[in-house]
C-alpha cells in the first residue's frame, strides 16, 4: 500500500483542523492576521527561518484550498506510487515545494505563501513526464487519454489560479502564480530523471543532464538571491 501522499495529506488535514477548530484566531480558515502568525507559513520577513521554505505546504486557507490540494495529491500521487516507489514520488513532490517558495521569493519577494500547490504542480509535471518517458510502453489510446487529461487539469487549474490572482476580490486569498509554475517545472525536470528509473542509457542522454543541472542551477541562484539580494532586507 502506498503511504507517502496519504502521510502528507494527514499532516495537512491535522494542521488545518488545529488552526480552524482547535485554535481559532480571527478565523484561521480565512486570510486574516491569525494565519499570518503561524510558524509554518512562508513569510518574506522571516526568510532566515529556512524551514518555512518547506513547511508552508502544511498550512491551507479555507476549505476550498485544502480540499483541492488534498484531492489532487491523492489523484496524482497514488497512481504514481503504484508504478514508482514512494520515496521517488516524495522527492519530486518536495522538489516542487522548495522550487515554489524559492521561485516566489525571487519573482514576488513580498508574497507570503501557504498551501501545497508547489508540490501538487510538481506531481502534475512529474505525472506528465512519466507519461512521456513511458509512452512507448503504453497502449497508444490509453497514453493519449492520460496525456490529454493531465494537460486539461493543468490548463484548468492554472486558469483558476490566474483568475484568483488578478480578478478575485481584493479581500480574497493572495495567490502566487510563480509558485505554481516553479513547482510544475521542478516536477518536470526532477520527474524526468526520477521516473526514468535511472537506466544506464539515461546517463548518455543529453536531456538528462540539461534537466537535472538546470534545476540545481536555478535553486542555487534563488538561494544566492535570498541571502544577498532580496529587497526585503532593504526595507
């Protein structure tokens, strides 16, 4: 039985229930000041607390937010773990969470983050790469259906994210589109290497080195930016 997605889901649900029902402060399930004080969310002014670049994935704002992310994690994570081991799926997931916060910290340096969307989009990108890598071993019609489905999910969810970012009421929850995109790109790059099962022939593939080196170069540049160049330091 697969465990990695369900373990993450249980932690996210537990924290959501704690902040929403057990310790309500000015409606923890709304984007008010209460949730701003959580030690888990990513805050630009708390960047030196490095765990926040990962732990923000555990906190969600509202029932729609937690329901959508949990559903996507189960729908994408469980099928991936049926083919690949749990630690591989977890690696792709966390790469997206980390890339999401780093990407947002560079492109939207004053944006706070909550939610597992970076990890969810990493699973989406990883699922997409899993289909491409293994497409030749699938029944063509089934492979085409899976590819169409994952593209539809991506386009629909990204459209909803852009709507919440630019067209939702000003008192709504802030959305980082950059974190979504960065998480998806991380899932595609890391997912290409992880879901290819590290075959010996893969080491001779130029795309393998382009993707894995590209991911680590972007991470290092984002870390450098946060340490030395973030405009938050000059406020």
